[in-house]
């Protein structure tokens, strides 16, 4: 008996594609496992008799099996991955590549959602402005994480992620990214900043940008223009 799709039932995964924030292409999911972990703490009285039990939530673990195209860069440990269009980001802790003859290349990866959130940072250039490099990051109020590799050559008007992210904090926290423009001085009036992201200061010598993010912002997208 043939099965026909009537539109009321879904076949396959709810989220068919996983996207790495610093990768150019997504990955088709073959499997996706959610694990919400916790610790159970038993409370006893002075006689050692049980009084109550408290469940303390821990990190949310995720496991993926993905297909990788021949021209796609594979994710690495420490990369950020999203399967729900940026609503949450997973920090990869284990990545395995499986290859068999006459078969697709598959990636097995494991990651977790940080308990205080994970929000990537991305930059783009504004049309008519010069290209620039993101050279390093600084810790001001709270450290920026995952900064071993930074994107160089921000030359596109489409946002490009740097390999750095911040956690959910109050909007009083400041973050600093150092940059080097190919030419010109920064034009803040014509630069752009995503919702929930505000610029605190820009140095007069055009070497760094200081910004804040509200606690509900899912990422920081900063477009810089140099004239």
C-alpha cells in the first residue's frame, strides 16, 4: 500500500538543517537527540531520614548525525551550531567524521547549550566603506569566549561571524573587539547595530569598538563603515 502525504503529518525531522555560525553551508540532519540533564539532591534530617528531593537542572546536551557536502567545511570542537535559526546555539564538544565507500560523508557531533546562553558575534561592512579585519578581542566586564581564531578580511555586506561569543548577561556588561580598517576612519553615524546591541564607544585611533548587548538579544550583528 502506497503512503501519500496529506499535509497533516510530518515525515522526517522537524529541523532538517544544522548551521554552523562560522561555516558557509548548512548540514542535513539524519538524527538529532535532545538530552536535558539534571542532578538529584536528596535532603535528609538530622537522623538521616529523607525529607525531600531536589532536582537541579544541568546543561542541555545535543547529539547530531549530519551529512556533509563535498564543498562544505566541517565543524570543529568549540564551534557553534544552531538547528532552529538562531534561537539557541550549541557549543560542540566532540566531532567525528565517518566515510565509507560509495556513501555520503557523515559527521557525528555532540554539543551543549550553556546554562546562561550563548550568543555569537558577527560583523559586516557597510556599502561604500572599506574592508576591515577583526584582529583580537578584549575582556572588559565579562570575557568573550572562543577567541582562538578570528575572521580576517571583513569584505562583505552580508554578516560574517567571528569565532567568538558571549553569554547572556545584563545590558551593563561591555565587550571590546579590536579591528584594523584597510583605509579611512570609522563613521559611526552610518554604521549599523542589530536589535539589542548598542555601541558604547569607538576609539579615536580606529582600533576598537566597545558594545553592549541586552540580556534578551540572541546575537550581536555590527556593520562598520569606514570613510
